[in-house]
């Protein structure tokens, strides 16, 4: 017998609830203090403004859709789906939250949590990749088995997992949405890993489309495979170019901002990005010390 889609299973639970389900699928009221997120919850980041807006709505109208939980021990529950609603309900000062208690084994609970978030587009691309990896590693699934369980193609799963190969310095851009999964795949096509943060900064600064990023990556790969000549006619080793990029990475990590070093001909510049006047002052204090404090 073909295994039913987990996504349809979630929908069925809510439909049963709406029509008055029997115990085991019915809505109960749980004390918020007895409910907590699962440790393997795929979603790690919650937009504060969006959470506040949901909290205001819940304060006015209550929690309209029950969360899904499983009982971990007597009168203690782990959230399978609905952590955002639970967080917003806590923020609104509610003592109780409507819930459906599922008798789900660990694999099904993790799958339901992932599917619920993916279907609602609550996960960013990197969180989705992390969730896929967790299911594969924790439950010994192959990529084919995972794709069958979550209802996505093998190529979709494979492309998603490739995002985990991004350098750590670029991951925050993907988490924040400053670059997309399409941009990330263009970055991963670069032959030299040290080119990745450089192109990532360009994508953000220039507002590149995915197609433009792919073209830029292709051009950078050609340059990377071709030795460059210096003003004295001698070949400049690629390691010297990479050294500048290593410095960029170190400066970026130290300052927490995009840093670009250009050394072309006589014009040599260091560019550091900032968000607003307050951020500019913080940057200058980091670079110049007390002299900025006295302005």
C-alpha cells in the first residue's frame, strides 16, 4: 500500500478537528508552560516584527489554529508543528493554547514538523537544507527515501543539501534572504572558494539577478584558471591574489560588515559597508577608537 502524503495527513487532522473529531484528534487546551519546542525543530529563526503582529492578533482573537504536539512524559509536550503560534501566544500573555495531541513516533514527528514548515514557506533555504540533513543523519534515510517521504524530487533535495557547503561567512546572507538559493548555487559553482564571499558581496551590493550571478561566476572561473601578469611582465602567483581575499574574510569577520579590498594599478582601496548613521559611528569607533567618542 502506498504511504499517504504527510502533507495530506496534516490537512486531514485539521479537517477532522473542524468537523468534530473523536478523542486522539480532538482539540484540547494545554498550559503553555507544559509545552516546549522539539530539539530537532527545523526552524531556528523567527522574525520579531512578524511575531509581534501575530501576538497582537492572538491577543485580540485567540489562537485560531491549534498546534500539533506529542506527549514526551506525563503532562509534558513537545511541539511538532506550530512553534510560531506558541511563541506568539506566550508573548500575548496567554496561559493556555489549543492543541492536538498526536500519537506519533519520532520519525513521523520530525517529518511532520519539517513538512508543516516547508508547506507554509516558514523555513529559509538554509534551514530547509539543515532539516533535510538532520532527517538523513538522524534516521538513516537515503536521499531517495527522503524525497519520497517529503514529496519532493531527488534533485530538489540534492540541490538543497548543496547549500550546506557554503562558507560560513556567506550563510547569514542566505538566512536573511539577502541572497537566494539560486544565487547560492551560482556561488557554489565557483572553482576557488575564496571567490565566494567576494561574489556574494557583489550580488548584494549590485542587486544581481540569479542569471547575472551565474554569468559573473563563470567569468570569475575563467580568470581563476588563467595566470595574471604584473606590471614588470612577471607572472603573479594566484596565492598573492588569494592573500588579499583572506584579509577581506578576516576583516569581514572582525567588523561584521561587507569588506572589499581592491588593488588595481595605482588605485588601491578598502571598502566597508554600513547600514545607517548609528552603524557608521559604531564602525568608526571600532576603527578609530576614542577620537570618535569626542565628536
